[in-house]
C-alpha cells in the first residue's frame, strides 16, 4: 500500500511538473506538453525521472526526453574532451622547443577523439598551434635561403679573384656591406623564438656557412690590401692571388710567371700477368657478391660483402685495372647508401612501433581496447619489431622503451585472461547442470503422448546448450560427448514415433499410387486419404525437408491422375470442327495476303475471313476482275481529279473498312435503314459466291457527275456498310470480357421476367404495363439492327457472331486480323508520303498533271480544295508576297508545327491580328486555300520545306 501510494504521489508530482503530460488524453498532446516543458530547460535529474516513468507509457513522447538526455550527455562528454585536449595544447605551446609532428598529431588525435575543435577554447588553440608551426616552417626556409646566400657571396669573392685587382677594389665596399648585412640577418634568425624548435641540423649548417664566408671575406680583403700596397710601392710583396700578382708584375715591367712544368711520372714496375689475373678474379668475385646483395636490399648481408670487398681490395688494390676499380668504388658507395638508408628507415619504423605501443593505454575514454584485441595488437607489434631488426642494426634504447610499453599493456591481457578462465569455469558448471537436467527429464517423459510438446522441449534444451557460453576446446569435447549421450536418450522415444510415422506415411503413399493408377478416379477415397495424411502430419512432426519430400511423393500420383483426367477432358473438347477449319484456312489466306503487301488482296482476304467466322460457306477463289473501260478520252486532259466514271472494286462486307478514308466514320442513317444486318450479310455472301463485284463511285471523287450517275441507277445503289465482325467468346476462354447483362425492363415486373411476357407483372397487360400490347420491333429479334438505334445512328446491341470458335481458331483469326490492320495502316502511311512528295514535285515543275488525285491525298482534301491547287499550279507563278508568307504562317498554325526562328515575330503578330478578328475563319478551316496561295507562288527550297512540314501533319487529320 505504501509503495502504491508513493508511486501515485510521484506520478501526480511529475504530471504537475510537466504541465499535465501524464494525464493528456492523446499522444500528440502528451508530446506537445513534453516539448513545452523541455523548452523551460529542466534539470537532468528531473528529465531522467520523467523519462523513467514515461518510457513504459508512451514511447513517442519518451523519445523526446531520450534525445534531450543524449544531447546533454554528448555535450558533457565534449566538455570533458575539450578540457583534456586544451591541457595538451597548452602544454605543447608552453614547450620552448615545439616539434611540428607533435602539433599535427594533436589536431589529428583530437579530431579522432571527437573533441569540438570548432568551438572555443580549442579553436583558438588550434589557430595558435597552426601559427606556431607556420613560423617554424618559415624560419627553416629562411635558414636554408641564408645558407645559399652565403654560398653566393663566396662565389662572388672567387669570381673577383680571377679578374683585375682594380675591379675588386671598386666593389670592395659593396662586398663589405653585403657581408655585414648577411651577418645581421643570421643574428636575427638565431635570435628568433622558434630557433630552438628547428631541426638540430640547421644550427651547425648556418654556423659553418658563417665561418666559411668570414674566412673567404677576410682573405679577400687582406689580398686586396696587399695588392694596393704593391701597386703603390714596387718593393712591396705581391699578393697571393695569381691573377693580381701577374698583373702587378707586368705593371712593374717584368714578365708573368710561367706555370711550373709537370713532373714526369715514374714508370710503373712490371707485374706478372698470372698474379694480376688472380687479383682481378678475386676482386671480381667479391664485387659480384656485393652488387647482388645491394640490388636485393639486404642491409646486413651488403655490409658484410662490402667489408669483404674492402679486404680484397686492400690486398690486391694495386693490381686492379682502372675500369674494375671504378666499378668497385661505385658498388661501395651504393652499399654505404643502402646501409645508411636501411638504418634510418629501420629507426623510423621502430619509433613508430614505440609510439603505437605507448599509445595502447592512452586511448580516449570509451575507445580502450579489449583483452583479445589488445593481445592481437601486441602480437602484431612484436612481429613487426622482429622484421625491423632483420633489416638493420639493432637499437637497444628504442627496444627498451618498446618492451616496457608492451609489458604495461599486457596487464590488460592478463586481466582479460583471468576473466575468461572464470567465465569458462562458470559455463562448464552450467553445461554440467543442463546435462543432468536432460537426463532427469528423459526419465520422466519416457512415455510421452504429446509428441509436439516433446519435440518443442527438445528444441529448447538444444537452444540452451548452444547458448550456455564458451569453454575450452578440451573441456567442450568432453562435455559434448556427455551431452550427446543424454540428449540421444531423451530423443529416443520421439525418434521411435517418427520412424513409425514414416512407415505409415509410406503405406499411404503406396495407397495413393494405387488410387492414381485406377482407371476410374475415386474422389471420396482421395479425400479420405488426404485427411488421414493431415492427421498423421499434425500428430507426429518430422524434419521439414523429410516431411516435404514425403508429401511430394504422396501428392505426385494423385496430381498425375487429376492431370490425366484434365488432359482427357481437354482432348475431347479440343476436337476441331469443320467451322474451325474454315476459319483457320481463311486466317492462313489472310496471312499470305499480308505478306504480298497488296491492299486489295488484304481487304478481300479479310472479307472471306469474316464470312467464315459468321459460318458462311467458303467462297471460291475470286477471279481477276476485268479492267474497267474509261469513258473519258484522256485522263491527262482533266488535271482536277480522276476521270469521270472511275470505279473502284469493293470487297463484300469491307466497304466501311477503307483505312485511309473511312477508318473513323460511322455508317450513315440511310444506309443503316436500308436493309437489316442479316439480309445484308446474306446478300454479301451470295455476291461473293457468284463472283459478282459491285461498282460504286468513290466516296471522295473529284467529279460530282460521277456520283450523280451512280445515284441515278437504282441497281448500283451502295449497300449498307456492315459493322466489322468481332469474335465474341464464352466465359471459359482466356482474355474474354463478360457479356453485358441485358438491362431490366422499365416496367414493374419481378427480376428475371421477360420483357415480352404476357400477363405477367411488368408486361403489357400486367399491373405495371402500359395498357396495351406492345408492337413488335422493326427488326424482329432484339439483336437485329432495327434502324440503327433510337436516333438511327446507334449500332445494334448484338452482332451475328456465327458458330462458336475453338481456342486455336479464335487465336488464329484474331492474330491474322491484327496483322492485316497493321499492314493496311502501313500501306496507307506509305501512300500518304508518296502523295505529299508528288504535290511538292508538281509545285516545283509547275505541272498540274503530276498532282495526286483527291483519293490519294486522303479525306482531308476535298475535291474543291484539290481543284484550287490544280488551278494554282496551272497558272503562271507569282513572286513571293506578303500573302504567301501569311499563308505559310497560317498553315504552320493550323498544323501546330514550329516556325523558323526568323519568322517567329511575324507569327506572333499574325496571332495578335487573328485575336482581333474573331469572326474570320480560323487557320484550321482555311488551310486548303492557304496551301493554294503558297502553290500559286514561285517555288523555293525554304518555302517547300515549311509547306512539307505543315502538310505532313494536316493530311493526317
């Protein structure tokens, strides 16, 4: 009671502290109150208490507290890191001798440790260290430049000593000033605060340069003073400079002193050739050995070979020929450089290893190495030290430091090993207790009936053994044998039950094979057998793979029997009928027509295929139609269109399938009212069987007299264009759409009553009827076309689809029709491109006879428009004018094609002009007349290209 009341009191106080966060009705309000409370910067202790209570109630609101606590923890850790690295930076800056590598290492290590280098005070210390390093580098550069300046001054003295002493006397004061200035700058360099931080080699180098320069300067000044005195007094001694002495001797009237003749070399004593050859061979053998060791980079071996070569050379050096002696000296120099380089590189490697060993225990907080990682690192460091000792002279001072650091770090490994031993003892005791527990459990559940629970308990024991912890390899081998014995005894009853279950399942598999092999498949026996299998599988669990393999073996004969039954059913249903063969033959004929590329043959083959689909008898092969006699004397005499009386052979049932002219047109009302669809189909079939062809005038003929003549003859009246037949299939065919349901009558009858029922509810005589008997439909059956629909322009609801097709025949006719449609479209596109080329050619040659007919141009060009184009081409060409340019712009606006860049302003002006004339016809309505204006003008390449782009789009509309 006390704990519950205190907890309630704590929740009430925390709820009051957070502004009602614990009593908020929703999670969103609770999170908002927590945000408001955190904005007041509460103490970390309060936030920890609230988080502890809220984490089990609302994890979303507790996430805000956890993020805030993590932020405070990170800030606290960064403050500690900032203090630590601040002390290190201040210690570096306080050193009189700063090592550049230490300064760079401070910045690198601080960044790795996560110290806030971008915030004060570390940012300021980082800048100060950078300035200090930059000052040291600049001072090193100045020292090197000053050494080179001393060398240049000495060279000036040497050059003046080869010239006249009077030239040297003229620049003596300048040289003295330069030397004094050099000494002043050297004093400034050595007085710099960073001088002590420079490498130790810079100070002696600068001192040596200073001493050498002073010696040369003093000697030059003394010799020059002596030369001046000798020039003034003939009895004074001559200066030690040869050039000046000769000059003064000539000035006194004497001759220059001749150079002493070289003493003749003594003749070399004769040496025995055999002795010389032996010496050459000994030196050659030692030289080859040294060159080989030097090339392979062996430091110690090359040092020994060099010593051996020096000993041989000391003994036989006087007998060695000059070329061999040169090779010996070069090899000794190379060996010395290799030895020095390897000694230096080995020391650098050792210093790095010492730094790594000493840094193992100086890692930042939270980044200390564990026992195993420390052990592996120490082993690797010692191996690297051994490799470094093999390539150079040992360094005992660095080895002592390295060994002490490794021993200190190995204490971590020792502590870890002690812990590992304690954990291994604990894990061994835990595994021993688990073995005893398994033995007791096995004795208790030797006669278990619930095999699933038995298997589950075994799995739990196995998981506990696997998670029992690590022990040594020897102890694990001993315990594993005991565990296998105990676990095998506990698993024995379950394995016995599994073995019996497998035998029963094998018997059921044999029974399933017998059922599957029977001529008559017994469904009830199959179901009963499957239920027995399921009961067996649920009672005795097996291994997943074994159970799946048994199930596949059990299911295979039954599945095979069902598949055999299905195949027999499909075989019986897939017998091809006579109607399907006719459709397949017509489909193959259509494929052959598609391959020819002849549009007339393709349309005729489509008509035959549609007749075969409707169940009509296949017509005989159509005989070639006689060529129609032209009633006009000459076609070229009238360039305005095709000759009067031109006819076109139209395949039965395909008059409305002309792609280039009537692909998007619907049948006219008068054509639909002429005859019913069934009568039209019968007539077309009869015409196809008798070989007759209907001669009709083109729908888009250029001459009106042709149409008037055709309409004047009743026998040649155009037949109604039947709708393209579409094969409709049953619900069991793939890819079929369900037939639309017939809408219910508007009467008040019951669902399912026929609309033409007599006396029923909703019928003409019923309560919901209209009081009289409904007259019959004009077309008889509701599927027949009766006048084209309500307004004469609606197609019939159902089409005469003919007998039902098989699957192969349906696919064959559908693919053939699709390929035929594609071929017709392709041919129409090719014809369209040729017609446009002919129009441009006729314009270029001003020849109206080359202008294509209205049928070739397509339905977009009316006979009147073509006549205007013909007249424009027949007249004399006019010069391009503003009307021609405006006509081109109107054509481009009608076709919605881009205008050349130089005509964009004119197009915008024309658009603004058209906006002000809303009553005028648009460019889409007058593009035919605009094209005629362009054709009336003279031909040029730019206008032809613009006209081609516009007509290419307009003729397709």
